[in-house]
C-alpha cells in the first residue's frame, strides 16, 4: 500500500482540478469538449433533482432512522421492536452512533409541512440530499483524477455511458434514503491520495463500518493487502467511533444498544440466512431461499424449484460467501503482482462488487457498489487495447438489462416491477455481472493491459 503512487494525469486530462470544474481555462480547440461536458453535467444534475424532490413526499428509510433517534431520546431499545412503515414492519440495522447523529433533528418542532412529513424529517431529508450531492460530486472527481481521462470525443461518450449506468442506482439511493453512496465513496477515497494522512483517508471507511457494517469487507481488504498501518488505524478509528456515545449516553444503556445491534446484524442469524421476512432482497442468500426452499415470501409468488432445509440454505450461503472471499483474495494477489495501473482502485472495485451478493438483506440500491467495477470495464474497453470477446459483451449487455441499468424498471408497469422484484431478477443480474467480472479480470491480467499514463 505504501508504495502506491498518486497518478499524475497529463495536462489535457480530466482531473480533480478540471473536467467537472468549469472555471479551468481551456484552449480554443477544447471549446466543443467543454460544452459537451457542461451539457452532461446539466442533464445529470437535472435528472438527480427528480429523486431529490420525490424523496420529500416519499416514506423512506430516513423515517425509520428518525424513529430510532426518537426512541433513543426516550431511552428505549432501538433494536428489539420493528418500525411500522407503509404496511411493513422493518427493523433498524444501523449503529447507535448513527441514531445519535440524528437526535438533533428530532428536537425540531413536529409541525407537519407536508402530509405526514414533520419539520424534523423534512430538514433531515434536505441535509441528506445535500450530503449525497457533495459525495457524488467528489466521487466523480476521484474517478476523473485516478483514471486521467483525456479531453476528446471518446471521453464525452464515456461520461454519457457512465451517466446511463449510474443514474438508476443513484435514483434509488436518494429516493430510499440509503448510505450506499457514502460507503462506495468512503471505500475509494482510502486509496485516492496516498500523500494525504491515513486518518484523512480512513475516517469515512471507519464511519461506514460503524454505521452499516458493510464496509467491514473493505477493512478485510486492507488486512489481506498487508497494509498493517492502515488496517490497525481503521480498527482503532472504528473502536473510537463505537465508544463515542458513551460520552453522552448512560453506560448501561449504550452497552445494551451495542448488544442489540450486534444481535440484529449477526450474519449467522436465521433471519439473515432464510430471508423471507420481507420481499425484494437480491443477495445470494435471498436467491437461494427464493428458488430452492419453496417458502412463501410476503407479497411474492412461490417458485420453489427445490425443497432444501434451513440447514441446506445455511450451508450453500456460507459456501458462496467463502467462495467470494477466496476469489477476492486471489484477485488481490494477482493484481498486486501484475503491471496494470490503478491497482488499488481495481482491487477495491472487486471487493465492492462482491458485497451485494455476499452480505444478507441487500436490495437493489446496494447494487451501486458494482458501479466502480462497471466503470473500469467500460474504461478498459474505451481506452485500453483490451478486446472483449463477443460472449462477454453480450453477457455484460444482458447483465445491464437485468440490473436495471439499461432498462429503468421504475418507468415500467406495476406487474413488471413486481415480477422483477419478486423473482430476484436484479440479483440474478448481479450474479451474472460477478461472473463477467472474473472473466474481465482474467483477460486484463493475461494481456497485461496498460493505461495511457502509468502511475
């Protein structure tokens, strides 16, 4: 990790100081390029305004987070009882620290400014939108800087494709009030600028671990990379963040909350193995439970191609998770030994792309974690000498359709949307993309592809 250098993009590249920052002075030959990038930016911002405005009148997970903060103010346990929401009863799976961050919003007047939307939740949603806007902008800066994209027509087309690939997942995360965008951002910025202090690069990862635990997989990546300083510092930061509520909550109460949180996120819990309590999950455990158990899932039709037991589901799910971890480790070792560029970014993308399938209770918005890998595949196709086989191109196209990148499911009729969600179609797409990712990595390392500018 410490021998990783910061890429030095050529003068005509999109980087953290140019491309998405239109105050940069461009020569006359780049006027057309600048206009195209401005058009893409305006379209991108305009499209994101849609879920931002809709989120104010939509009952999303921020309501559950807000209710958890209210329980904390009352001194109640956040994890023992579910939270009713639009006909469902959902549990709170985030940390006590995260709930404590939202307590100030619960102290605002509870006057409704929209139907069933009190002022506190409205202000929370506005804050959440602004935070995600900043993170999305910075995420684009990270990619532009690390990939050192040149200024020409091909790059304009690249950004149009990236807009098409990313919009639906951004739409879902903003509309649903999720943290997936933050998790991806916190994971990538660990390797963004090795010249910066480790704390400035690791704090977001540690906060992600303390919030939704999914980022612990990236912590495992640091361990497997043998970046001991970064790993130990991330563990220390995570421990400090976990203990912060002890400063303002009663010791016994916070200890009780931590125990409740650990019990709710226990990956060996039956509710995380046979996932039938709610519909719409897309992870591998949910796919196995849907197709191989015949158990009824609320609001979904039964499939049940097999009738394996709960123990069978447990064994298959754990075997898949072990396979995912081993494959990530194998690619980590292979990439580190190769001469490809942006090694750390490629390794992190492999780990992120595996999370939606390997972790329990994942929904379609979690698929934004495969976005970095899809971006790198498109980048290799555009700018490297990598020639993708026809079967891989067709498989990637099919995966894009099943994932909803190329077909915006929310614009389709309700029966189609119910079919897609009820049959785990997006999970199958994620599994297909996961297989395509391995083929892509094999071809990339075999051909020893080089980027236009080496770090």
